[in-house]
C-alpha cells in the first residue's frame, strides 16, 4: 500500500492542518476524501471541507479509527486532553501518530501502547507554497513502509531533515521565518530612513536577499567566505559589518534561537498523562 491509498486523520483543524491538507489536495498525492479532520469548532471543519473536499469526523476517535496516519495538530496545552481521551477510549493498533504539537516529546504517547509508532514533526509556514523545511524524528516502532509514506508526504511540503528527537526543537527554532521577516523589514526601514521610498527600498532588499541566497545555492561556499568577498577593505560593507558587531548582531540572533528552543522545552513541562 502506498501513500495515495492511505487515510490520514487530523486531530485539530488549525493552520498547520490546512497547510498540509492544501498541499496534499493540490499535488493529488492523496485523494481529499481520504483526509479526515476532527475539530471541536465545526466551522473549521466546514471550511476545510468546502475548500479542499476533505472528510470530517464527529469526534476524534472516529477520525482515528479511519486514519492510517494520525496527525496530532493541536496546541501544546491541549495534547494532554487528547491523549487522555485516546487512552480512555482505547487507541487502535496499527496507527502511526505524527505529533506536530510544538515542544511535545514522543514519550508523551507511550501510555497508548508500548510499541506505538510515533513520528515527531513540524512543518514551517513556507510549507504552504511547497518551500518548507521540517524536522522528522522517528521512534523505533515506525515500520519502514510507513516511514516512506511520511517522507513522501513531507516532500510535497518542501524539504525535510531526519534528526534525533533532541534536535527537533532546534530545527523548529531555526526554521521559523519570523527572524528572517524581521531582518527583511529592518533593511527596508533602513532604506526608508535614508530617504528611499518604501516600494523601491522593498524591491532592492528583496532582490539582494534572494540574489545572495542564489549565490550561496550555486556555490555552496561557507557564508563567512561570501561575507569576506562582499567586504572591500576600507569600504562601505565592512563599515556596516563593524556596526553590526558593535551591537552584537550575531550574538543576538544566536540568543534569540536559544530562547526559542528553551520555550519549546518549557511547553512540554506539566504534561501529565
């Protein structure tokens, strides 16, 4: 059985579910009616059904019974409630849980069965246009054929990296586009501050960022080499780099990522199932 023959259940109909459903429906990898969504907010399910042709379930357990792969796409503080429901109702065998709840470790689901297959993943927002990156971590009980299904599924969202679970939060923090967008906005505002109109400033900054990344993609050179090449001795670029170093730019970015990782770890505390 291939991925196109699987049924995929989504517990939670929020934005991550919509990202995945939209790409699966667009690519045709899975027939939309094989995607089953359960959410306490009926309007969410109706919207997804109307937009993408997915099926809906009256409750979580009906979705689980139908699905071969079961996405847990709820907020971290809701995971405890969902797991307790599964434990109370009896979680069916031969299901693979894909937990997308930020910061929640795979061991949380061990109460549902000693050898329950669990995958931890988190696609980032650019997955919506097929340009995402996701960390994937598998526990030892995921069968090879199901692992291949999951690779195929996440390939339609962009790229993925398989990592140890200890590194999932790191990839999650690195893959958030928030810092990139803030850098983008800061450079645009710098142009406006210097007197350039916002439209032209945006065009210049966009092309600079995309062009710079294409250079890296073509050459695969270490970034520090590209920084050096772009910095003429005594020139303009080296002066801007000096100012960034004065304000500890790299240290600030590294601290920002570290704080995001710590926040992800905090989200898993207090989960008691």
